[in-house]
C-alpha cells in the first residue's frame, strides 16, 4: 500500500476548503493560532479521506469536533457529519486494579525455568510496544483486538504519508514564491 | 399378505435370542427321555403323527414369542406340560396364514413317511443309537441346535414344497423325544380311538385344532398389548437417532476449516488462536513493507519499535510543516494566492491548446500548475536557482520518503537548462509528454494497492 496521487488531490481539496473557512476569522492573529488552524484543518481533511470507515478516522473527527465543531461540520458536509460524529467507537474495557495486582502476584510466586523466563520477557516487551502503538494511533486505546490495531495502523500510516507529502509540496512552493 | 411378511421379518431377531432357551428345552427333553420306552409298535405309529404336528407348532411358537415370555416359561420347570400346550396355542393363533401351510405340509408328510419309512426293525436300531449320541454331551446339543435352525428356515419357506428326503430324517429323530413331553394329553385320545383306526384319529385332531383356535382370545389380546409395548421404544429410539444426526451436522458448519498438522491441538480454542496469529503475521508483513528501514529488522518487538518511531516522526513532520507554513506567510492570503495561482495556469493552457485540454485529467492540471510555478520562479536569476537546489537536496536527505513532485521539479530544471527562456511553447509540449508518462505510472501504481486492499 502506498499513497496515490488521487489521495493527494483529494486531501488538497479538503484542506483548501478548511483554510477558506478559517480565512475570515484568522487573518491578523498570532503565528501559534494560525499554526493551530492549519493543523486542525489538515487533520480533518486527512480523516475525511476514509469517510469514517475506520476507527482512527472516527476518533480523530471526534477529537477535532471537541475543539471546533463548526469546522468539522462544514468540512464533512458531504459525508453525513451527524452520523459520523454520533457513531459509536468501540468501548474501552476497564479492569479493577486490585484484581490485576493479585493475579500478577500469584503468577510471580511460581518458579520458572530459564526458557520460560526468556519467553515471558519477550512477551512483556511485545506487550509494552503494542501499548505504545495504541497510544500513538488515534483511537488505539479503544481497540481491544491486536489484529484490528495493526490494520488501523496500516491505514493511518498511509494517510499520514499523504498528508506529509502534500504539506511539504505546499511549503516548498510558498518558500520559493517568497524568495522570488 | 405383505404385512404378514414384514411382521415375520421383524420377528426374525428373536430366534437368535431364543437359542439359549432352546438349549435349555433340549436339556429338559433329555431328562424326560431318561424314562423307559414302551416297545409297542402301534403306539409308535400314533406318536409319529402327533409329534409331527407338535414339531411345527413348537417351532412356530419359538419364532413368534418374544424372548422374555419364553424365559418365564422355561423358568417354571414343574409346569412343563402346560407350557408346551400354551406354545402350541400361541403359534397357531399368531400365524393364521401359516396354519394352512402347516396342514398341507402335514398331509404331505403323512403320505411320505409310510412309503419311505424303513421296516420296524430299522426303527428299533435308530432308537438304540440316538440315546447314545444324546448322552455323549456337547456335540449332540450342537446338532440339535442346527436342526432347530432347519425348522426355522422351513417355517419361512413353508409355502414352497420342500424335498421329501430332507423331511424324513429330522421327524424320525424328534419322534422319540416329543412323545414323552406330550404323553399325558396323547394317552386319552389314543385310548379312546385305538379300535376306530387311523382315519377316525385324523378327523378328531382336526376338530381339536378348530376348538383351540376359537377359545383363547385373551391370549391374543395380551400378545397384541405386548407388541404395542415393543413398538413404542423402537419409535423412541428412532427419534433419538434423528436427533443425533441433526446435532452432528451443526457443529461441523460452525467449525473453522483449518487443517491441523501432526501433533497440533485440534480443539476449537486452539484453532481460533492459530487463525488469529496468522492474521497478525500478515498485518506485520504489510507494515514491514510500508515502513522504510523495517525490512532488515527481525522479531516482533523490534518491528513494533520501528513502526512506533515512524508514526511519531510523521506526526512530528506534520506539526513542523504546519508551523513552518504559518510562519512563512504573514497572512493566509499568501497561501491562498499560491493555491489560486495553481488554478490560473490550467485555464491559460486551455486558451492556448483547445484540442489537448480534452485529454487532461485533474492530476495533470495540478502538475502543470506546479510546473509553471517552477518555471516562473526560475526565470529571474540563475544565482537564486543555485540557492534553491541545495535546499531541495537537504530536504530529500532529511526526509526518507520520496515525492513525485520533487522528481517533476528536477526534470523541469534540467529541461530549463537545455532550452532558452523565450521558448515557452516547447516547454509546454515537453510538460505534456511527461504528464502522460506519469499518468501511466500512476495507473500501474493504482493497480497494486487495489490488489493489496483485496487481500486485506
């Protein structure tokens, strides 16, 4: 899977629409505010590429909607914004910490052989990395399934690459224009 | 008639069960034969006739009766004579059709025996030999069991005429056994009919059979009740069998069809876990292809590390680029002007080349826009071009991923060096050619992700 030119164009159109919405309200504001607006519109544009079919896009839309609901509704007007925003994300599983601690103590009491200990260490490393990946991908904490997490990560990376490519080309064009 | 045949077929199983009971009956007959034998010839003749009828009746009764009542009959040793009478009655009533066959066969046997029968001297010899064989023990019992099985086969084949020589031997041997069992009822008619003769005896026997058929209706009713009781559990068993079949089919559909290797566990939980691991490994391979620098890494933990680092770096790039874009432009108006400037060039191209406009796609328009921007930017000063080049090279080094637009820009730079500033037309033509090539590349690139998506 690689980002395609059609994805780049679609992202550019969405982003342009977002910037037009921001234009009248943020003309003479600070650099930080402008940066925030650009980032926000870019994120919504990226999420709209998948049209709410993936967990990460829905999580990202929900996050940006809390910051600027007007922008999200305007940008997603063609994709049934209300259904997207109201659509439920997978529920997070909550465990009691006391029970978890007890089970860990019970496991630790058992003596293990060298090979078993090595395998346990490897599992622990993988578990921590997986948790790290959940933190990085938007909506990752809500995915209880490893297969789903990896699939979402694949799609998210492709979309991120699209975003980076388009933004870089715009920045290069802008810099060239200024030097001229 | 067919129903009767089916009934007989249904009853075929009990004779196997009755074989031990028949062996016990043989034991009783052996005990009976220990009594002394009367030497009178006239009595022997009458006994032969009576024993022939009793043979068929006993065979039929053994076939028709269910295993449990036969056991009860044999268990009561003291009432042996009455049990014999009951069996005869049950046999006659149970198979009405067979009775006619029996009478016909009796007639045949009556005519056959005096013709083929040997002189009385030979009869005496047979009497002397058979008790010796019986007293010997097990082999005698085996032979008798075989004979009973012969009777069973005859009863099934009663409609067809059996050959006479086969009939001769078994009745002779059984003649000696049966008279002891039926001695008490036979004595009375024999004493009364001795002076009358053979013909009068036959007539009296026919009358007896008729009276026996009429009197015991209660026995038949009880027998019917037993048949009903037997039929009910059979139906229950059939229904149970049907249930088993339906149960066996359902789990087969629900199972995951994965062929397990030798030594692998095959319970549903293990199979599901194996499927999950296969899915995870597939996703990891795809991620390995997507993330640059991840091909050399082996091991799941390290691979996950690489993936996390890459995602974080991409996110940081987005932050950096958005900050850079906001700082470069004092206003968003400049950014919009840049975007709008892209839109202007395609329209100018439309004015200049009407025919080729039809062939253009949206991607071509954007690329042309970038192309013209670059050309205009490069026009004023050569020194400024030199300054831009190291920026591009540094950017390419800093970021691993390659951009199609950068490749496009480099091509345009090389073309600019070859052509003069004034030849805009020639540059435009070259731009179209490159766009077509890129379109082909895009087409090829589009096909690959569709396959990947299909696989997912």
